[in-house]
């Protein structure tokens, strides 16, 4: 399924927000190794956006553009030291209005919001969660594989020029 314009805008905003010296990010990080069923959880996971920094911290971001997107059945991958939802403010207000916040938000999950005027901000900080060295290793290896995939896509685009 093609990504909506709003989803692409949310991706762009969170990438710009997290782009700092010593922080590395990647969209669509497929976690684990399906060939030998070595997953972080019981499910094959795809993290919408993940960062790793030189302090060894892993942050996972779930990008949701609508209530339908939240209800799509896609697994929410909050497996990092810090975990966040990234969404339009309108969706956040809808969740509050329908009293659905506790259905989607887990203890310690942070929140980034995008306003109609294009402003993007951290609404709620995430709390640090312990993850084992084994899980951390799988996440970093998964991110490296995903970054390699992105580099290959980039070089294929250049070859076409």
C-alpha cells in the first residue's frame, strides 16, 4: 500500500527532529531474522522509524496518521529503550475525545505531534525501558540490514540517471 502524503510528512518531520550528531536513523526497520525465527517478540516486527545513538540508546517511533491507521492491525513495535508515537494533533485530540488513549498508549510511551500549521513538537517524553543486550544486538543488526537496503535503493536510483 502506498504511503499517504500525511504519513510521508510525519516521517520527514521525525527524521529532521532526530537528526543530530551521533544519532543514526532508518525508516522501516524489519526486526529479527525470519529464516531462523529469531525475533525480539513473538511477531515479525517492522519499526516505522528507529534511531540509535553513540550512547547506545535505541528509540523506536510508530508513525500513525489516522484512527484507521491505528486500527489497521499492524503490530505496534515498542521494543527500544525509548518508544514514541508520532501523529497529527487532530488524531491525538480524537483519541482523547473518544477516551481511547489507554487503549493505544502503553506505560512510558512518548508522543510527538504535528499541528495543522506544520509545527512539530514533543508533547510527552518517553520513559527509559530496560532492554537486554541480546535484544539490543538484534535491533542494531536489524537496523544495519535496513540501512544496507536503503543504500542499495539509493545506488540503483543513481545508476538510472
